[in-house]
């Protein structure tokens, strides 16, 4: 591992943060924190922290010795001085005299001595930073160091490499006990350049930001060098099927098995989003004959347990063409996972006095021999984090096994981290959105109604895939929504394109729960004189397009086995034909019937089918020019034309999107048509 320290960048940081009022020390502290945080081999997703001891004024101008320490949950790669709250050092150090500090006391400590009461909460590892005398203290969960510490003889192994340059702290859960144990070792060995925390990570110290940082890179380099020596071959492969099914086919089966029916609301499911990783190192790991031993041995560093649970779900290899058998195996494996997680909870809840609230019984990492691994989470972002941590574990465990045998903390220690009270409180504060964990695919998403629907569904917590025949339109609309919104090129008049698009959605998110079949276009002409080719073209898009999309979605929904929701943009034309609109209205009338057929045929599987009949919405079908000519022909203003309905209100794409959202949320409604047209008695259904 190379030091990436650059004097020019460091000077730059001093200048930039200096103009915002940060001292040189704090600016350099922020600079080297970012260096550490931007290297995934050192720090991932909020793991690791750094600190600086300095002097600062409080709100009335009195000077104090303070500890500026990384804010809890802050990303080191993007930190700035405001992310390093200052805490008065003297009272923190006084705490060391106490024999113990319970969780409530520990939490109070996080905020009690802040210089600025509005600052973010400091890291839970602040006491260890406070008790260490060094001015600059850096802490990471460096992969290479973990591969050495996560061994039965981690202490001897690291001593061979580091001698007495680093103190060794036996495993303690992060918090007061760990901070005291570390401080005792620093009293006994005041000359050490840092500390190794067994089964957890490494600290390095320095008089300057550069010294602490470069000690970190040096120590990690020494660990990396040791991992290159006397390696043995690892992970002899288990026998695998000749042909393994693709992730797009496997993911919906996994996702369905790793969903839980909500007890309070019939028809509701707690669902997760998936993120696939299939690189070579991952595949070698999951293919190993002994995968159950090393993958179930526990987390590589304690804070991963919050994101990954103590162990992954391991399923058999999915043989192509034999997926029904695979589906049953996965369901049985997920059931065993749930049982063993519930046992783990019950056992440890009793041990710790009871009263904790059990998390869900669903895995956060799934290992699939022959294929790779999946991270799971309530959102795509969470699924990615789980997958990143799982991949990180793959590398650390591979190296650990190559030089010895991987060994983690036990169940009890993992439970104490997973169910640490501050984590439980954070969880209780999370307010989930109504479509959290769900995946919605919207066709015609490049247009006004499709884009508005994608936006509304994403705002309601769904992961959204924007399907459109126009690649640029899909991409631009997706970019405007979020980083995880997925643009997919899809021509609904082409069966292969539709199938490919839904495979893409399943691969990206794990499946699909809601489809808004919205793509359409209008053709006009008097029905007695229309060219049959035009009528057929309209049927291809305005009827068969919906059928292809619904069929592709149902295939995935049945694989998941957790129901689903098919929503169709029909049109008032389906019930109230307009003059010369036959080529448009006829296929839409057939689509209205299609909605009812899906409702009838798939109700037993929990798949609902509903439609929105909208009228007179500004969109690609009803352009500004068209509105101008129509209103002129009728001798009314454009405004009057757009408000020509019973309520006298213009109907917007947003109104249609809201109607789709309601239908997605109405778990007891199927075969329904909602009219969004401002009121038109001739188009009323009954
Ligand atoms: Zn740590």
C-alpha cells in the first residue's frame, strides 16, 4: 500500500479549510482522513475514524483542550471540518477512573461535552481516541490487517510482523470497555506507534497528520507483505452443474424466498432489494467445497454485523433449466436461516437481560455457488453496502485462509454489536416510505406521464426502472430522479426487447413488484377508411405492447411468489370513443379487457391488475401544437379547452401518477379502473 500523501494537496487543504476558519492542524486532519476514507482496502461505509487533539474556543470564547473526532456515521472520504465535532478533553479523560459505563452513559457521553451543542454526535469510539495521548490518531479496519488478526493465533502472527511497535488489545466490544483496555495497554507500553484491536482493526498515532497516516500505510504494507508469504491453495471447488442459470433468473427466486409476509396487513410483504456481485474472487469463494465453514464463521470486523447479519444465507448452485427444484431448495434454506437467526436472537436476548426488539429474519447476504453473491437491503443503496461489505469479507477471509485459518468473534459478541442499544434506537427512528423495498418498472418513462409516475413512485420509496424506446429520454429522466433509478431501453412492440428489459430490471434490483404499462401512441382516421396496416400498428403498441409487458412481469412475479401489481394506462377512448380515434380507441378497449383478464387469471397468486383512464393530459400524445389547433377549431381558448370537464380543472401527468400510486397501495383492489379526467359523464364507467 502506497502513501498517497501529497504536500501540494495538503497545502491546498490548509488554504481551503483555513478560509472557512479551520486551523492548520484541523485542515490536515481532514485531508488525511479523506485519504484514508477514499481507500476501500482501509475503510468502507462509515467504518474507521480519526481524531485530533487541539485547543479551541467555546461559545463564550473560553479556550479548552479538545478532541476533534469524526462524527458518528460520517463518510471519511467526504468529510470536512464540520464533520469533526470538538469535545472537551478533560471530562472525557476523567471518565477513565470509572469502573464501568453502561450503554446509556456511553450514549450521553457522545453529546455531553461537545463544544458546540449543535455539532453532530462524535463517533462511538471517541473514548479510545480521548484516552490515547497522541495528537493525531487514525483508526481503520484495514483488510490486510484483519486477515492477520482474524486467526486463532492473531497475536503471535502480528507480533512476528510488528514486534513491539504496536500494542495488542484483546477483543472487546467497541465502547467503554475497549477504550479502557486500550488505555491500560498504552500506560504499560507508552512508546507504541499504534494499537492492534483483535478481530477488529488497527490504530496508528502521530505528532503530525502525515506521521499517523504514513504509519497506517506502512503497517498495512507490512501486513500485505506477510499475506504474500507461504500461502496455501484455498477453496477447492465443490462439484458444480455444467450450466448455471443466469442472475436475472436466479434473483427473483432468491428475493421471493427472502421476503416476509407482513402480519398486520394481509397481502403486504416485507421485501428487499438485491445487488449482485460475480467477480472471480467472489466465485472462487462461493464455489468452495467448504464454503459453509469459512462463510459462516462470523464477520471480519464487528460493525459489519449491522449491515450483513452474523452469517450469509448459502443456497445450492442453480442449474439452468432446473429452477423449480432450486426454488424449493432456496425456500427451505431461507426457512432454516430464519429459524437459526430467531434462535440466535432468543438465546442472546436472554443472556443480556431480555427486552430487545428482534430485527427481521431475512438475510442480508446470499452466497450462490456457480454464480456469486447478492447483497440485500431495504433500498438499492443499502443492498450495495451489504454487497460491498460481503465482497470485502471475501477478500479478507480468502487471505486469512491462505496463511492459516479464518477465525472471527463468536455469536455473543456479534449479537452485542448488532443489538447495541444506540443501533436499536436508530432503527426505531427510521420512518419507512410506503413503497420501501419494492421495485417498479414503468414503460414509456421518457414521456410526461411515465416520467411523473417514476418520480412519484421513487418518492414513495420504490426503486424505479424507467423503460423507454428512446435511450436518451430514459437516461435523462432517470438521472433527474436518483442515482439508483435505472434507465432501460425497451421497445414494447418487440417481444425480445421486452424480455431483455425485464431481465435487466431483475438483474439490477432482484425482481419486480409493480409494473406501470404506460407506453402508447395515438393514430387517427375514420374507421371505415383506415388502412389496415395502421390499425395493426396501433394494436402492436396499444394492445400487444401491454400484453408483452404484463407477461414478462408476471413471469418474474410468479418466480418471486409474493404477488405483484400490474397497472395499465388505458384511456377514456376505451369506453367513450372520440370521432376518428378508432385506431387508438380499439386497442385501448382491448387493453381494458386485458386488465380484467389478468385480474381474473392471477388474483389467486396475489397479482392485482388495475387501470387508469386518463384524458386530456399535456404529453407526447397531446402536444402544445395539437392543443392550439384543437382549441382553435372549437373556438375556445387553450385554457378553456384543457379545462373542458365537469370540475373545470386541468388534469396533469402528476394527477395520473398519483392515481397509479394509489392503485399500487390499494392491496384489496383489483380489476379496477380509475378515471382521471376532471369528470366526463359520457366516459363514466357506471
Ligand atoms: Zn473500529
